[in-house]
C-alpha cells in the first residue's frame, strides 16, 4: 500500500496562524512537530519511506522539503494549482499507478489530530485487506463521534459487507451535510452515523475508472498527464493541463455517485483541528477548560483559548468563552464557540493579511 499525505489546504479558520504562505499543516500545535510531520510519521510502523508520499501545492514545495528532509525528490507530488480534492486524488492515482500498477493508496490528511495512531494504522491495514476481495470498492475512514458535532459532514452506515482482520466494513448508506444542533444530537444518539474525515483507502485503477465514468473531462486531462510521464515533456504537460481541471471535491465528483462505497468505523481520538475552538477538544486544558499557549497570566478565566507567537504578556481577568490569537502582525479576538466564523473574516481581508 502507498500512503499519500495531502498537504495542499489553506486552513483559513485558523487565521492568523494559518496563512496562504504557511497553512496550518506546517505549524506545530502539539509539541515540537508540525501537523505535517505528525501525519508523515504517524504511519511509520506500517509504511516504509519508499511507500510514503506528500501531495502539496507548488507554493509549498519548499516547506514540505524543509520539514521532511528525509522525503525523496520523487516522493513529493506537486499540484501546479489547487483544484480541490477531486483532481488532487486523481493526480495521486495517475502518478502512483504509473510507478506501481495495481497499487492501493491510503489518501490521508495532513492537518488532523489522531490520538490513537496504533489503532489508526490497524484500521488502514484492515481496509487494505478488505480490498483484496472488494477491489472495486472505495473505503472511507469514518470517525466514531464522541459528541453531537455540527461542524462536520456525516456518513450514514449501512450493513456489514465484509470483515477484515475482525474489523467490520460497512456499506455507506448516505452522505449527510453538516447538521443543525437537533439533528446532530439525533444522529449521535443513534450510533449509525460517523464523521467524514476525508481519508480514503482505494485502488488507484478503480478510482480512475470512476473518473472516466463520472467526470470524463477531468479523466481526459489526467490521461493526458499520464501519457507524458517518463518523457521530457512531463513537467510541462502537468503545469499546462492540471490548472485547467475542474475544481471539485472528490465527494461530489466520485463518492456521492459511486455504487460501491464502504466505511470503516474509527475510534481514534480524531479532530481536524479546524478552528480555534476545536483545539480545546483534543489538547490538554486546565481545570477551567483554558488552553493557554504563550506568555499568559489569568485570573478567573474560563473556557478560553490563547495562542501567541510573540513575547507580549497577555493578561486575562474574569473572561469566559474567548479565543485570543496573536501574531507579529495580527490580533484575533472572538467568542470561542464562534470560531467557525473566522473563515468569513478571512474572506474580507486584503491579500497582505491572508
């Protein structure tokens, strides 16, 4: 199995840390390692260096190589333009199928917290095992919810189609958009719904056949890129063709249309750390649910997150439900439970602050 760590996102909800020049996956929020480094090393027990790749945009090629110097030059997949996850996973499949025909790919995120990496690796191997008998099936990693979350899309489980290494593989009954609070509570209590982590295990040739069926224009472009591989024109063709591909998530392009889609239920202490409010769900907090990073002093503060990249003293007195984030050129203050709204703020910013 080949492992591709996708590191092409921007992570706008974690502004002002996450910027277009250095998105969140290139920052360290847990210890000294960045999120990308955590993701790359998370699968080290089941994947050699030869089998691990990183996919990223051209603007972040140097950041990837700086943070992962052990990564071989031919193990960085460069997207000349960001076209969302549809074309991104299509490009992964074209390149790896060219080098390793018939390969299975685990396409994984670079900006997730996973508190149980051993269990995560075990489930990836179970999915790989299931594909031996079900090679034309797409297998998703669905996270077992631990609360009624409204910020994630959901996967509705169907019946068990296979057991691999004693792990049930469920048919996907339906994909669900982000719910309201009442619906999320119903889904959580039912036990039949999983969070969609946007992590996948599939055969490269299977996914490419589905592109041919459901997104023929993207498929035609991918095949043009494939035909150039191994020639002197490969880089030129990639840089000319890839930016013309339709910008679309793989969910809309393929997953919601394919008949054979399955999911493995993952109890792995997962979060996409998609907002400042989500940090306190997965990182250690004090007895008042404060997550304080930087030069911070507090009196009677509760439910507050502080991240600072400066040495400036941040003093909290009697505050509740705040997220305070400071960099050299920006200061963000908002209610912690409204952290999802940072994306709306970023849309209003001038290019110099994005």
